[in-house]
C-alpha cells in the first residue's frame, strides 16, 4: 500500500456506527471546530472508484472491503477527523488501527434513519429498514468494543452534538487518552465508558447518526 500508510495512526477522532447515524454531518462540524480536515471514507471511495452500489454489484463485497481498507489505512495516518462506513470495522487491521486513536460510536434508532436507508443507494440495505436493523445488531458489539464513548444522535441537534464532541476531543488531547474527562452537562468520559442502550445518553456527546 506504500509509504503513505506506514506509521502510527494519528487521526484526531474517528466516527464509527451504522449507516444513517450522522457520522458525516457531525464529523464535518467537529472538523471545522477543530480546524482539521474532514474525510468520509465512503465519499473518498466514490471519488476514486465511482458509486459504491454499482462497484459492489460488479466486484463483490470482498473487493469493496479491500479498497475501503486501503483508503482508511492511509487516512488514519493523517491529522484528520475521519468518518468510516458502517461495515469498515469488519476489517481486522482497521480494528487494530482504531486502538490508537479516539473513537466515537454514533448510535441511533431505526425510526430516525428509515427515510435514508430506503432510498436504494446503500448496497447492503436495499431491502429497507429491516436489513438496517439486522446489520446494526450484528455489528453493535463490535462498535461498542472499539468506542471510547458512545453518542445517541436520535434526540438532539447535530450542532450541539458536534460542539460537545469537539470539546471532548480537546480535553483528551490535554489530559491524554484513557483519562476520564468531564465537560459541562456531561458525565465522565473515558476509554472504558460505553453505553449499551442507545436510548440512554452516554457522556458528553449524544444525538443524530449516519
């Protein structure tokens, strides 16, 4: 994959979670507040290879995941705010890389994303919200195991969520990874702080998803 994917991952913060949870919308706002570049791994894939659904249909999921991994490996080693596609965490090397950077798991409800996942543009959810629920439940434990904090995006504005997450990132940079940090209106956040119920706000961040 070349020299650009060697070295320790150093992304400012990485967003993981199911499709439709708000990773891109929130990630862009967080990046702006941190004066950092924002990269969406799905958008970067489209820029390089074209629309995901036709590529997926023509080449299969294995080929898609391979190219997705190459993009993520490179972007994780840049000083960016990064949003990952819903299934990116299925790659073992990506999971290993995520251990070195702050990770936010954005969670939401099926009701909040039903309009988005029924538009036919996402290759693994063309059967609608039922398939979205199946994939989310299949991956939920993996998301939780990788997350430094979990944010429910279904109830508050993305602007407020982004502001809280940006402050969380700044606080972590100040005190170091794994140290509990409290911000206004939040409970302490730490590397082992994970909410298993998306209906319950967890820590400082908590709102909408993609």
